[in-house]
């Protein structure tokens, strides 16, 4: 009977050890699965964040391009205005040369201002 009791006790201890090992393995597997799930969720969040950042960068690039187009259009308009002003000054000078009533011996700036106002 002593041998039977020892065998039963050893069997119970081995059974408890096997159950403990299997339980620990299941717990470890469950924790690994939870970690994989959290990692997947984190990667998904990172991808969404990266897409948002790419979208913001594209919008910023578009805004910068639009601002550059506006700057170039303003520069062109300024140059066109200068050209038109120069043409107008040239026409006024030509008109002054043609006009017999313009005194060509006086200071041209003072005379031109006085003539153009009337």
C-alpha cells in the first residue's frame, strides 16, 4: 500500500505539473495573441496617421504652388502696368513733340506736368 500511495502521489504531482505547464503555455500564447492584436492596431493607427500626414503635405504643397502662381501673376501684372505706363509716357512725349503750343525750351518735367493737367 505504501508503494501504491507513493505512485498515486507522484502521479498527482506529475498531473499538477503537466496542468501547470499547459496552463502557463496557454497563458503565454494568449498574451502573445493579445500583443499581436495590439501591434496590428498600432500599425493601423500609424498607417492612418501617415496617410493624414501625406494628405497635409500634399495640401501644403498645393497651397505653396497656388501662392507661387499668384506671386507670378502679380509680378506679370506689375510688369504689364509698367509697360503700359511707359507706353503712355511715350505717347505723351510724342504728343508734346507734335503740339506746336508746347514750349520745348522749358524744363520738360515741369512743362509736361502742367500740359497734361489741362
